[in-house]
């Protein structure tokens, strides 16, 4: 029996980072240093995938505090988290997370983040937080919140044109 092939199955795989970490204005991002511990590493010798979510929480909290977001500015809960692993991170590497606010909606906001180890982008994450009231019902983000995150808004990075 012959199995038909499709171009998607026969074309070569893309380079590890091709398109998996968007070209954004990372130079404007908030940067959070992450101190790796032995407990963060699994039997394979690299940072365990579950730790990435914990590191993202630390980075979001650090970004919020540095932006002046406090108390009533943000009563949000995590609604969605996606992670794209590109390169492993190993114990002993200098790691930081760069965070940008990709979108601010009526009651939710999206953070785009990239993990960088020894100056090499290693993972990309996107999280959606939803502001809720005491009954956990979504409510509008305050205008103050919108103003505080403006400096961190993500923009596509346009590569410089090549001169012929």
C-alpha cells in the first residue's frame, strides 16, 4: 500500500527558531532576571518545562510592580498560557525574561514574553490575564491600568532594508 505524501510531510523542517519567536520591539521590553536553582533542573539536565510557567508568573509580577501597577489597578487571573520551547535552558546559564504587553482589551490583557539564556532566545510565551471582581466575573480594566502599560506595548520589529 502506498501512502500519499503531502508537501507538509516531505518539506524540510524549519530552523529551530524560524517564526517561533516573533520579531517584536524587545528592546522596549521589561526585563526580569531569573535565578536558576538545582531544583529547577530535571533528569535530562535542562530546566523542567513546568518551571517556565512559574518563571513567567515572577516576570509578570515584576513587570507590574516596575510599571506602577498595584492593588486595585489589577485584579486579574490567568486565563490562558501558551509556551513555545525553542532551545533548552541549562543550569548555570544567565537567564532573563523580556515581557511586552501585546494587547489590552476591555477586561483582559495579553503579555508576550521571551526567555533568553546566555543572550540566546530560548522560548516564547503568551499569557492572557482577565480582570475579575470579587465574584470572579470579568470586569473592565481601569483607565489607569491602560496608561501604565502603554510604554510596554508590543510592536512588530521591522528589519532594516538592505541596500543593493
